[in-house]
C-alpha cells in the first residue's frame, strides 16, 4: 500500500504478507548526500508497535553510523546502487526509460 504524501506518519509504503507487516520509508537524496542515523531513527519511531519489520530506501547511500544503527534495529537498508540493480533486474537494460513510461501511464490513468 502506498500511503498519502502528507500525514503518513513517516511511512511511505506498507508491505503485508503472511509473515507480517513492513513499514518502508523512501528518501530521494542527491548522490553526494548520505542518509544518517537521525533519518533512520525517525523510521523506528514511526514503526514502533505498528510493523514487524522496517526498510529504509534512499537514492544515495548511508553513513557508517546509520549502517550500524540499522543492524542494531534489524532494519533493511536499500541504497541507490541496490535500487538501480533491482530496477535493471525487473525492467532490463533500459530500466530508466521503462520506469518513466510506467509512471507516466499511471498518472494518465488517474487523469482519465
């Protein structure tokens, strides 16, 4: 489930399956900006008592302190390189163009 853009309590996606519920935070940062421990702490606070697992996704990378904290919290981290690899696996070589096309088509569906 994709949450509302505002008032989402810090959760962007909610993933559910038979094993439990996962709260996901997604942040788009410039490639030179790394997600730090304070970013991850916000996700922990937002997930407290609501979700079984946590995933933090960023378009950039993570500080060493953030990686240590994530390990302590049993939080999965997905960085920009991993996200690109996942997109290539799903969409193939032209993943950027294909992902843009899908996003454009979804917006058009909402309009019509």
